[in-house]
């Protein structure tokens, strides 16, 4: 009985929601607040056409907020406006063009709040401090008195701040959904990655029992291109409008609204105060991470925990202090890829390594190797033993040492741009992607999967994905283990994840899924000629083990698995137009066994392009070469979907820093960023001369 109900409540639709339409459906558009703070008094229209309606918070009969973990977000603000552009109403009607004209003609009466001086500490909604002192020679904790001797060896210090904010540039279906209330039943066509959260919130807002709500899961995008809380928010608005109007409601966010209000990346700022020897060995580091998460800081604990871990990463530093502050502000709530939340912290520590190398006038890879201790796994196991081979391969394939020395020498000419000589830069970085963070509040501790060997010797994998690449990998794995042709391996299109309390990211995890498929296949193989068909085999993995990870102490193994990669970027700055031109990128990846090299290469190259689009103007990466190398391994496959997030930005920053011989204050770059930096450098040179 449960299985039938679940299939009815959740099913996959092989279509985009925006390609669907239902009879008598109406369009819904969001009306936004004209003020950043205050109270809405009234919203009216002098001559509202027949068939059109305006819904505000006053029309909401039941729950008026959605709840994401412990954070509440108003569906429609009224008494209290939290940021300019916050949703205050929706206009519904048959024509999108008429609805837009209605919004343009609305009379919105409001009282704007007076600005008051306040203590900046009031904006901190989460504060976390971590400290550690380690005796590197004995691999044990050190007393405070012993750490004082480390400070006496200090020769150099750096005190710098690094800032990043992702600029979303992608081409995909706009955020939205289609909701249809009919005869006590509500159907929602949505690409949501978090079905249970969506259903629970819709039920609270509409007062419709969960058993009468069905999710038609349409094609979703890569997790980094999805805002999991926004999909719940939009579904609630559309569902409530459909309930009131008793018609299907199609709500799609305009492209102009999507980026500022639903893809508002958090602003990360990391300040480092470090001391290090003349050889580049870091003796102490004091990191202060400030993360602006907007008016409603969704996922604040997850962001803080992952940032705290990634701020230093696999580097072994005797004396550590990390402070993470999650801030709220009068901005739209953040949108972030949870699986890549630590990319900003990895960016900061990698750029710091470049700055240390330039200050000491040594090669940047030497600084990294000087601060890697592969035998420190008892303290923090992030797979640091993979780093030396990655760096060696990257240096060899890119001829990094020769290029770096040459570019560094040429770029020190103060009249380089005045003479219109080619200005080149090269930068490197290393980074990791962890799968299944042991302290995550967004993932199940237990992952399970089942396979069925049917009477016709075909196999059903009870999972589903819209990604053909991932589906092919699953099929190849099962076919290989069972010696069955891949065409006899099928996925289960009725697989439901409505009961999953967390975002559906598990079946995007190559490492865990392939491990489960392998274990299920071996179980079937052992029973294959001894039991009657069909044979069903179910296996589970516990990915969060308290005995192997201590969040408070940052000790143990924080991830179920991790892939490592290094990137080298060679670029040129046009001395006439000041445009940045990417020449070539070398990427080396250690991600276990690559099951489908062609698909893996396509995925990585696509992600490289995506990263460049987030930090550079489009003309900077029109034509360039990519040299991609996977280190051969028979280890289980690792997840690499977000790996480029963690290496491309810092390699780009380091290459720009070398070319300009001047620190880059922040990414992304805009069209005149380089021009301003060069002019500033020329002014400095003039003053010194």
C-alpha cells in the first residue's frame, strides 16, 4: 500500500516544466517591493481587467512563510520589508503581457523605515572560532608555551583579505513551476531537488494534506544551477494561487529577476594574518571568514562548518585560528551549491600561497609542498598524499617552471604596457572535492540502493537520473559486474525520493552509487544460479561515522571520499585593449577509476567553461586549449562535479597576479578591472621614481 501511494505522489516526467501547459491555465507574476525597509500599506490597481487578480499576504489563510531547516522566509512580505525587491504580491491572469502592464500600473502605498545606526555585531547570526596547535615533529598537540618558540622563527608576515562572489552566467530554463489544483488533489510540475521539503511547505501553506499532493518531477539542472529553497518557495506561491483560483497556475521567474533575487551568491571575504619562514613554511595562521548570506541566512550551519574545514584544507600549519561569521543583510537570500560551498575558502588559501611565493621570490609549488605533511592523517585526513604527484604532473605537462620564471621576469618591466609588449601570466592551484560531508545536516547518514535481476536476465537499477552521462556510468558498472550487455540494464523510472528528508544529491554521487551498484551486483551474482528469478538485492552504506570524524576538533576523516586536482592557467593581457585572454589550461585529476573517459572529459571541460564565465568577461575565453589528464588508478570512482569550482578561480587569480605584479583585490573581473589596476600600478611607479 505504501509503495503504491509513494509512486502516485512522486513520479519523473521526461520534460521541462516550461514545455508543459494545461487547459485554462493562468500566468502568475511576482510584484516586488519598491523599498528596502518599511511596511506595505496597500496594493491596488485603478482598473483591474476581468479575469485578473492580485494576491497579497492578506489572502494567505494558513501558513505565510516557508521553512527551510530552521530558517523562515516570507512568501509575501507586507508588515516588514527585509530588502528592496522582496515579493509582496502576485498578479494572475491569462496573458503575461497584460499581467506585466497591470504590475506597471499598480498603486503601492508604503511607509519607508528610517535608517538607524546599529552595532555591526548585530548582523552576525552565527559565530564560530576554532584554534589548534600541533607539534609537527611529534604529530601531537602542543602546549601554549611550546608554540611561542615557533613565533621566534618568523621572518615574514602577510596580512591580506580576499573576496569572491560568483557571477552566474548560464543558459537554462528559468526558475518556476506549474501547479494544478483539481478535485481536492494538487499536482506540481517542478524540477525541485528537495521533494519532501517542497511538499511539507506546500501542505502548510495550502492546508492540503500531504497524501493529496503529487510531485511531477521534471528535468532538473546541475545542482550548481539550481536554487533548492527557491523551487519550494515558487511551488508554494503557484499552489496557493491554483487553490484560490481553481485553475492551473504557471509561475516562471523573468530572467531579469532570476539573477538578483534567486541566484544571489553570498559574498565571501577571508582575511589572513600569517607568519612564515624564508623557505615558505607557514608557522601560524589567523583566518577571519565573513560570509554575507542576505536577509534570510539559509543553510548557515552547513556553510560555516564546511568553510571552517576548507579554510586551511590539507595544509599542515602548527598554529591555527579560524573564525567564521555568518552575516545577515538587507539583500535577497543567498543561492549556493551546497556541494561546492567550500570553494571560496579553498580559493583564499590558494591565493595566499601565491602571495607568499611572490613575496619570497620562490616558485609557488615549493610553498605548497613545504606545507604538506602526508603523515598527518591522524589529525585531519583529506588525502594529502595525492598532492605531490598532482603537482609534479602539472609542472611537467605545462612546463610551469620555465614559463613562470620567464613571465615573472618580463612582467616586472615598469614600462611593459607603455611599450605595448605582450604581458603573460601563469598560475597554479590545487584543490579537492569531498563527497558526503560527515557533519552535513543536509544529507542522510544511510545511503541505500537495490538491483533486481529479472526472469529475462535483464537488470533494473532502482534509481533514476535525467543525466545520460550518469545513467551510462551506472549501466556500465552493473554490466561489468554481472557480465550482461549494457543494453539489458535499465533504470527504474518510477523510483521515488519523496520520503528523502534532504535534497536529492545522493544519486549524483558517483563514488557512493557505483560502490552500492557493485555490492548489489556481487550479491546477485552469488545467488544467481542458486535462487529462482527475480532476485532483488539491496545494500546500504553509512557515510557519516562519528567514530572517524570530530567536527569540534576538526580531527579524523570529514568526507566519505575525495578527489584531488590541480590546474595551471596560462593567459595574456592585451597591452592595447587591456583584455584578458586565456591561452591554455592544464588540469590534472586524481579521481579513482574513470569509468567513461569521454563523458568525464566533456563534463570537466564544460565545468571549466562555466567557471571562466563566472569570473571573466565572455571575450576572455572565446578560444583556448585544454590539456586534461586523469591519473590512472583502480580506486573506486570519485565525484568530480564541483572540482573545477575549487581550482580554476585561484589559478586564474594567481596568473593575473603574476602578469600584473600586483594583487588582484577580488573576483570576478569586469571590463575595466585590468585597466584600473594597470593605471594604479603606473601611478605607483611614477611616485617611486
